[in-house]
C-alpha cells in the first residue's frame, strides 16, 4: 500500500506588484521539497507541494488559504509577504481552519498565536541594532518616515521612533500613503525643508519605485542624506535603477554576499535550477521560507507524526545548523527564530555587507499554548 502523500500548501504572489517575489518563493519551495523527497520525504512519506497565487491581494490569499485547508487538506500552510496578507491567511488557515501556519517574511513582530511560527526577522533583530549603529557611524539625528498605510509600517515606525529618541535623535516627519501612491513631490519637499538626515522608508511596491525616483531626483543623497529600507534585498534592488538606491542601508538575515560555505552552495543550487530574475534573497521571504520548510520537516521527524500539536512542540525548539545566512534556532516559547543578522549597503547595484551582527535574539513575547482538548482538523 502506497503511503499517503504529505501536502504542503504555499501561498505565493505569482501576479500583481509582488509577483517577482512570489516567483522566487515558489522556486525556493520547489527546491526544498524536491530535495526532501530525494532524501526519502518526511516520515517515509512523499511530499506534495501545492502552490496557490495570492495575486498580491489579501482577499485572494484568504480564499486560497481556505481552499488549501478545506479542499486540498494541506497538512501545513506557508507563505505571505505583506503583513496584511499574513492576517488574511491567518483568518482562513488558523482561526477557521486550525491548521499550522509558517510565515516566512521579515515583519513588525508581535504575532503570537499557538498555531503560527515566524521564520523571518523582527524589529529587535533589524531596527534595534541598525539605528544606533547608523547614528554612531554617520552622526545622523533627524529621521523622516515615509510609509505605506498598513500594519507593518505603523508598528515598525513605533520601534524606529523609540530607537531614534533613545539614541538622542528625533523624528521630524511621519506620513502614510496607499500602497500604490505615486506622487511624493510634497513629501520630498518636506524632507528637504526639514533638514532630514535619514529617510527611513517603509513604502512598498508598487509605490516604492516612484518614491525612490523622486527622492533621488531631488538630490537628497547627493547632499549627504541617507536612506534606510530594512526589507530591501537583491530582488527589490533590481526593481529600481541602481542610482535610485545607491547608498541605501538594509538589515536582513541573508544577502547573496554572505560568504559561509553553505550559503554559497545553496545559492549555487538555486541559480543552477532557476536562472533568471527571481533571485534567492532575504527580504523577499526566500531565506525564511527555506528555513520554515526545513524546520517543519525536522519537527515532524522528531515528533514521529503529523499530529499538529506534536509537531508544534517539536518546532518550539527546532534548529538548523546550516541555512541561508548561517545557523538558526527557535527561541523557546516565542515561535520566532534566533538569527544571524547583517547590515548591508547598496553599492553599484549590489548589496555589500558592512557589519555582521552575529546571532540576534527575536525578543518576542512567550506564546500562550492552545487550550487543552481544542478541536482540530484530523490529519
């Protein structure tokens, strides 16, 4: 009798403004699942990857999560980039579907649900080390926060404000725009008039391209101004002309210039199988997705079952000795990862690492366990 396949559901934005990210995420998942299957699968059973297009629309992602849980009977759900997309997937997969969900993207933190694990960086790993380092290195004091109007920028900016003021600086402007906003002329005027030293940007595609273009054309960086965008990686860098992002600082768990042997080997395997524009990067969720699938597989093997709660117990202390950017391990009770972090700067169209931060704790709250005896979908 043939063993039942284990179904992994992935929601990746194959269309819409984040399609270049979604394509890379789907590639990563195929790479990892195929490698696991070549090694005998999980629990001696083959893995089936089911990829659904979230279309960069939250309502579509929610509908696709519903399909994956109720029609496809997926054993675990992965995916989502925007935090609002995570919330949409959570509604369908977790709140209604009571299915384990692993979110791979860097984000604002504070997700605390017994059925959700997050495998990308959070503010304690990005904002907290980056801001004081930047202020010390450059003497910057005055920060301006142009932002997309959804959950990630609102919460992240609170952390930025705290870090800046704690280190003797000030926030001289904070504005929020629709994600597809395109005319930033008045904002750029205010940035220049305020004497801003650092633009801490949380505008996102599609609005980020015209913002960076208009900021560049104003001469802001040529006059000594700095730009920070913590999610920017090689995929996002390739989305805009190199001169528009020249000098931009980012802080992530992985860049393609990380030199450890495993990271180099993984990048080579990815590029050999998926040549083209959809790159293996950190800010696009690729590194988090790689970790998420590998950690889930290790947890299922340790548990010896696909029982959701048994896998969650194993995931809570799961670790990878080798991964993109280095080792990673769950901070017990937090459902977030201890990660190696890097500060990088865009130079001539590529990111160069300017500081390796080593392993940084996520600093998230302890997740309350699910109530005993809670009903869940049978596996």
